[in-house]
C-alpha cells in the first residue's frame, strides 16, 4: 500500500492564525528515514520501504509505502488548546489494499 501524507498538522480557528506543526519544508526532497523531530513506534530500520520526503501537488509530503506491516510515527507539540482547539491534517491514499474500505471524495 502506498500513502502520501500531507501532514500540515495545522491547528486553526477562523479568528486565530494557524499554528503549523509540520509542513516538511525543513527536510530535503528525497530524504529517507524517520524525519528529524519525529519518533518511530514499533518497527525500526528493518522496513522494506523507509519513509521519504516527496513533492506532491505543490507541497512537500511524507510518503509511506508498506507491505504487510504498518508504520507508526509521532511528534510532540506544545499548543494552547484553549486558543487553537481544532487539529487539521490531510493525507492521500494512492493505492488501497483490496480488503480496505477506501472512500473517495
């Protein structure tokens, strides 16, 4: 399965400026492995397809490609949820497994 995640991680309200958690601009296109500032949970360096920074639809993104395993990544963030209680992120599934429920907009 192949994913391109556009993890802008934007926290926003209409009246408040967004707080960007990640936009991948700090990483070079083509860089592989767990991005700086992120942590891998579970599988380590033994993945068949390591994460890679790509350019997608005019934005940088983290491409995750897996076969019979999952990749779990996390990043800490300090945000005042009373001022920015909405978390927004986007992702794209390019190839959906036969057994998955993939909704298309």
